[in-house]
C-alpha cells in the first residue's frame, strides 16, 4: 500500500535536510510502528506523507497503491485515503467540531464522486463513533479542539479517522498527553479500525502504546534514517535498553 523509496526531504525555507534516505514498505492490513528519539524526523515524515508545503522532497518517491503522490496536494491525498492524526492538533476557533467533521466527510465523498450524507445519516455515524470513543456529543458543539484537554484532542483525531475511514492512517504520537484510561479508549478505537484493507503508521516515542496497538513491524528512525527494523519485540528491546544501544550499533 505504501512504499517510501530513498526519501530525502528538507525544510523549504532554510534548506535544512531532515529526512536522509528513508526506505519503508507498509502492506495493506499492516500496522507499522515508527519509533525514535525526539528530533529524529518522525513528525516531518508524517507531514511529508500528508503533503505539507513547508517541506521539499529532494530525492526519492512516495508510492501509495503503486502511484507517486508527491505531486498531489494535501486535499487530494486525503481524498485518496491518506489520513494524518496530528501530534499537536490545531485549535480552530469559530468552527464547531461537528461542522468541521461534516464538511470533511462530505468533501471526501464529493472528491470520490459519492453523494453527500444527509444530516440524519451523518449524525447517526457520528453518534456511534463518538460513543465508541466515549466522546460526549456536547463536546462536538464546541469549536474544534478549543479548550479540549490533551486526551480530548487525541480522541477527536481518532473520531475524524473513524468517520473518514482512510486506507492509510498515520498517527503521530497519539499517545502523548493521554492518561491510562484515555490510552485504552483511543487504542480500542484504533484496533476497531484495523482490517485487511487498511494500514497504519503508528508513530510513538514509547513502547506503552504498542502494548495496546500491537504492531506487525517496528522501525527505528534516527537522524532522518531508519536504522533498525524488526517485529514487535524490537519495541520491548528499546524499552529495556533505551535508544542509545541501537544508535551506537548503527554508528
Ligand atoms: P520528531 O517528531 O522525531 O521529534 P521532528 O520531525 O519534529 O522530529 O523534527 C526533526 C528535526 O527537524 C528536528 O531537529 C527539528 O528541529 C527539525 N525541523 C523540523 N521542522 C522544521 C522546520 N520547519 N524548520 C526547522 N527545523 C525543523
Ligand atoms: Mg518530537
Ligand atoms: Mg514529533
């Protein structure tokens, strides 16, 4: 589903190289974890997958279902099934969360040539997904993310994901800011979306998320390169030994 080939990317404004040759394949149905110390380029990788303009790809390619997405803007990527759950979800004053969700769902449907959901249809879907994520419907009347707690913001991200039903879900440190109960709710929400036609890139600094969302593969990103890949046991090794050991071996 996703093939990243020798991806090099830099910050457009300053030319600082952040990604220095990433190779990664993620199959449909696979949950791949990306781990790595702070500053490795994990968020940058997620932004580049989503098509954020502040970065320039200088070499390599990103294939999604066999086709390069580098020339596609973020809206086109989203419509084709790429979703990014942000590490730091933005607050959008003046836009009710419910309005935002409905606009996003219908924009995606329109881009795919499907008819818009009627309000009752839409509400039914929101109610079901919100209940699964223990999100109060009153919260959805408030402006998007404004005054939401850390955990509420992350649950709102997963609610978007559940409604949009993307085929590639990129989740950037969804566990940060979550207490144990919220971690369980969010992980259950993600696990419910796992399936043979969907792939996940779960970015996390810590192993604890991977106790709940058990990955098929684990990749360690450091200074813009993947320095180690393995199965879920690699995350446990990292938990026990820290990153220093693997970084030392890679050097
Ligand atoms: P991670 O998510 O792994 O903590 P990031 O992708 O946020 O890492 O950042 C990787 C490196 O790139 C860091 O050193 C960060 O300071 C730098 N970086 C990311 N975006 C920019 C930017 N827009 N301008 C300058 N430096 C950036
Ligand atoms: Mg970071
Ligand atoms: Mg980050």
